[in-house]
C-alpha cells in the first residue's frame, strides 16, 4: 500500500470514527437527560485534551521530547497570563524571549 493510500485510509477511518462517536450520544441516551456528574466530566474533557496537545507540541522536537527556546518563551508567556497580564504582552514577551534565545545559540 502506498503512502498516499495509507493517508487516505487513515483520514476515512478517522472520519468514520468521528461520525460513530457523535451518533453514539443520541443512541445511548435516547432523549433522556444525562447524569450531572457525567456532564461535568464531559465538560472538562475539552480543556484537558487541549492542554495535552499544547504541552505535547511545546515539548516536541521532531521525533523526541526536548526543551528549547520556544519552550522557555511559551513558559514565560504562560506565567505572565497566570499573573493576570494582558494576552498581547504575554505573546510579545514569548516572541522576544524565543527570538533572543535562538539568536544566542
């Protein structure tokens, strides 16, 4: 199987899986209300998955995990946001620190 065929099979498989998962909710619940605890867990899944994607892409360096200039810049931007500073300031600091560290190496 060629690489382009493999990619299209993966795309179609993921599309089918997405459709099945989306259809599972109405089929399982059938018009009934879900338990509030279940809804709280589902509501927390999206932020957790987003955080996992951000952390993975932050530490990914090709085929391995590593810490580099971009990691330090994003971390400083995150600290500024955590301390209540503006988003624009956090982005500017992250860009400047990342560029400065890359220029030094």
